[in-house]
C-alpha cells in the first residue's frame, strides 16, 4: 500500500473516530475525497439512494 494511502486512511480513521454523528463522519470522508477529485453524493443524497434500494 502506498505511503500516501496509509496517511489518508490513518487521518480518516482518527477524524471519523472523533465524529459525534454518522453524518459528521460521512462529511469528513466527503471532504477527503474531494481533495482527490472524487465526487461523492451529499449525506442527504446518499440516504435517499439507500431508501430507494430498500
């Protein structure tokens, strides 16, 4: 695994571990993904997608 990947995963784990809600944790991951150019749906959009699959 690349060093950069290890750093990103370590930081994500720390911040998600500190998050007080699932939504806060999800938004932390979105911010990290945006740095790399990955477009994730908002928390609300993601929840709607989950509801559509049930």
